[in-house]
C-alpha cells in the first residue's frame, strides 16, 4: 500500500543542508507545482528512459508534461544513500538492468511545498525500513515508487538515466508491491571509455569542464560573465542556449529576467564529460501598485490605496502639489493614504518604491480635479414697490394712489 499521510519528521531531517540546482522544482516549492496532476500514471523504467531529454532546463519552472505528472514504477531498489543536499538517493532497476533515480528530499528542505506532507510521510516510512548514510548501500528490495517526473543534469550519478529523468520528489512508496520484479545485478556507475588500455597509462581519459558566473545573484536584466574551462584544450564545449561547439575555454556576457541554470558539457575523442552546472539567481526587485478615484471636485478629499513589496522605502508625489498623507514610509503591504484635491486640473500621483539592491520603480495614478461651477447671478429687482398678484413687484408703480395699469400683465394689484 502506498502511504501518503502526514507523518513525523526525523531529527536528522530537521537540520538539512539543502541544494541549489533546480531546487524549487525538486522540492515542489516552485510556482508551477500546483499544476502537477494528482492522477498517478503507471509506467516503466524503460519508457521513462526513452523520453527525449529537454535542454536547456529552467531553474524555477517545470518542463510540461513530464514534470507535471506523477508516475508509478514497480522495480527493484538496488542501492541508496543520503546525498550532500539531504536527499535520499534511491537507485531503481528493472529486470533488464535499466536504472533510474528516485529522490526523497528532506522535509526541512521542502517545507511549504505542494508535496511537503507527502515527502515527510515517505521520508519517515523509508527511515523505519532502512537507514541511509553518506555511502551507498546495495540491496535488492522490490518496491513500488510514486513520484513527480523530473529532469536532472547528468553528473555521473549512480543509476542516472541517459536522459537524466528521475522521480523527484517521491510522493509514495510501497515495500510490498504486487507483482515484485526479479532482483537484477547492481549496475556499475563507471562510464565506458574509448578503446585502449583502460586502467593503464594509455587510457583515454574523459574530459571535464568547469562553469562559473562572475555573480550568482543579480537584479533582473543585470549583465554577468559566464566562463567555462575544459580540462582538454582540444575538446569542444556545449552550453545549452549558447552554443554546441564552443572553444575549450572562454567567456561571454549573459543576463536574464528570471533565475536560470546554465549547464555545459565537454566533448573530446574520448567521449562526453558529465554536466557542469551553475545557477544565476535573480534577486526580487521592488513591486508596487496604486489605485484611487479617477476624479474629484476641487476641495474634496479621497482615499488612495497603495501596495508595496520588496522595498526599503516608498514615496508619493502630486504633480499639482496636492496634499497626500502620509507621503512616504518604509512599511510594506497594502494600506490607505489620504489625498486632498486643493488644486484643480489633471493631477498625476507618482508612487516610487525603492529596493536597496535593485533600484526604484514607479507607478502612477491620474485624477481629474474639477473646479467649482460659477453660481447664477441674482436678477436685478424692479424699481417699483407695489406688489402684484403673481407675487412680483410692479416695475413702475410705488403707490396705491396711482395703481391703474401697474400690474396689468401680472394678475392685477394685490398690494393695496
């Protein structure tokens, strides 16, 4: 039975050293993790290994549809260990000796992730059955493993599939699958070398390559230098997204608006090196928004709503000099400020949010402040004082003694 309920976290998991390469995707803490379907797809190791390997691999987003699918594989667990990034590294094999890797992250590294509770349960269940250490232990245990499809870099990991596919993270495990496969022999992690006197001084040695960035964390769009160096000066270097036949060493300027993992391989007559990986992380810049009334009469007040995040300070300014309170601050979140429409005309309110590391951004709001309409002037009163029957004053008569014809067009004289 696959167990997927919340369980206790081991003491070792509480003090985890987490990883870097595609780490949000590995631990289901990425923004795309909610896209992973909970429907489990039964499959085989042979099928998973046949899926074309995508390149380049994004650092914080998923490769659909594989990385949005939970697969179930019935296989034999032939080796396991605890990696330096606190993952439990499981090597799964089918009856033909084909292998893939399944990884159980530390709950401390996947806390808050979509599959955090599942990972904690699987980790605890594994630890009640087996004890992982920093060295591989070979076993032959039939298992059914459920996990999210994941493409990793090729770095000579024991049991790695040729396309780098893994079940990562593992979301369920069953140590009593039906039917159980036959245990295959342990597969060696040694790479094949070119023909020659392997193990002697005449052996053909695979090249290696190093990859580095002048800065690993920058603001969006900031250019950085990506450098590479192969151990074999005659080798060519392939860097995903940059070129497939680059010289053995070199550098180039790169930049990005989102975090990205660069990977490189050196190619020589002896074969292809393991992948070198370096991650460019984009530091979060300030974000802000402002809303409020589109129009106000002159002299009236209104409420503006502003939202500020990842900022050390913010300020508001009226193009027409109208009062805003408060006009500046260092608080973040969504809150209200008061605006007084003293000066008429088209006013533009500018919100400036400043991030200490990545500079400032501005957002604006336009408010039409209307001037008051002129009041109608009172009509001049007629010169007379005699009251006519319609309530008006006679324009000429002032005495009842001379009232004849004074209010002929106003209903007659009623003031006498």
